[in-house]
């Protein structure tokens, strides 16, 4: 979709803000490395933290 907007309207993104659906590593790499667009996307960590207890 980004490429279609660039081709049709000549609009080029400088930054991208999106929902968590685009927080996949592949998407982040494509935005940042291949398109040189800094992504501002919330990424939810699914890893377990052992330095925090539920007793707090």
C-alpha cells in the first residue's frame, strides 16, 4: 500500500505510526532498513520476565 501511494500520488512517508498488527520483526525491518522509514509502532513483549514478581 505504501508503494502504491508513492507511485500514484507522489507522496513519500517520512515516518510511520501504526497499531500493533504491524509490530512483527519482518515489518519493522522492511520499514526501517529497506524503505528508510522510522516506524513508531507499539510492540507487545510476549516474553516472561523473571525480575518482577506478582507480589508487588
